[in-house]
C-alpha cells in the first residue's frame, strides 16, 4: 500500500490536532470547539482512507 500525499497530509493534521487537544485538556479548556477540530480531522482521514 502506497502512501499518497493526501493520506500523509490528513495524517499530519490528525497528529497536530491530537497534540492540540492534549494541550487544551491539560489546561482544562474543554469547550465543544476543542473537540470539533479533532473529530473533523479524524473524519477527514477516515474519508481519505475509505476512498483509496
């Protein structure tokens, strides 16, 4: 299985959003917007992987 640019970018966004979520949760900032970014990036990665 070859990794395409889209998969690599989506994976990088998921990693960055997971790190940002961890920082927010560590500082007890837990609004719905914090979770929305992580959820949307995970959905985008799932969509990219599904379309392969």
